[in-house]
């Protein structure tokens, strides 16, 4: 399957569930607030932040309200339309991160609940792309779904139009970053032990 083929269903699926998703997880849940606060402590003042797969824009809004200059991107046009309404002061665009030019570099990347949709085959390319978008000594925040087996695997959700959900072991997730010489500043499980998050510094 080509990259273009993979991204289309993701955009379409999230277009379909944008309202439901943002009401349930975006605007309703506030799950990311403690992590967003930690993220801010690692960033310089008025940091330039890229929010990849920003969804309805709730995290972008929090970062904008706390002094960051945020660019939120998402492949789903419905998500971006909701985000623009929710956070009118933030700059949003319908875009696939893989197509983003690396001429603009960021002090921080916020990539929350997106990496699970990137297949094991594509994840190296994805992380390399993120690396090109980051300045030296900048901060990457990234989450993953935790594998319930002793290995990494991919499955398709029964709901959400069969979206791809990749599961990683904590060891693999950490390795993906340390292999690229990122320094892990903080690792935690979240959402019980279903998810995990990493704050890492780019070399
Ligand atoms: C589970 S939602 C997470 C939304 C938000 N970050 C949050 O935590 O609530 C995943 C989002 O990532 C977007 N997405 C997936 N792959 C992407 C890509 N390659 N570039 C930009 N957005 C992407 C989807 O359209 C979707 O809105």
C-alpha cells in the first residue's frame, strides 16, 4: 500500500467521526492537561510548536493560551474546521506531516494519539520526518498505544471505520527514539496502562 493510499482513509475516517471524537476525547476529556504542563516546562518562552494530528485543536489552544506560537496540522478537513472554530487565535492547516517542508523548524513537536495510526513499516520514515522538523535541543512529545503482548503488532479497530491501531512494547517505543539519539527526558504510562508518552530532546 502506498503512503497516499494509507493517508486517505485516515482523513476520511476522522472526517466522519470528527464531532463525536472531539466531544468525547477532545473538548470533554482534558486528558492531556498534565502532559501539556510538563511540555511547557521543557520549552523556551514563546516557543514555536508544531501540533501534528491536532484534531479539534484543544491542545493547540492550551499551548497558544500559554504563550506558544502554534501551528496545528491535521489530514482531516473536518477536524481542522472544528479546530479553527475552537481556537481562532491559532494557525491551523489541513496537511499531512509527511508532506511538510522542513524549511520551518520548531522548538517543540506535540504528537498526541497519532503514532498508533502509523504502521510499523512507515514509522521510521515518520520519525525521521519529525526529526527534520525539529531544531537542535528541541522537544518531542509523542504517545503510543501499549502492546498487550510481548511484541509490537498492528490491528484494525472494529469501530472508527477500521482505523489502523499499532501497539508497541515500552522497550520498542523507547528504542525508536534512542536509536535516533534522542534523549528521553520523561517516560510515563497514561490512560491506565493502555497508553504511554515520551518527552525527548533532539540531539
Ligand atoms: C486520535 S486523533 C488525535 C487528535 C488529537 N491529537 C488528540 O489527542 O485529541 C488522531 C489525529 O491524527 C490525524 N492524523 C493522522 N495521521 C496524520 C498525518 N500523517 N498528518 C497529519 N495528521 C494526521 C488524524 O486525522 C486525527 O485527527
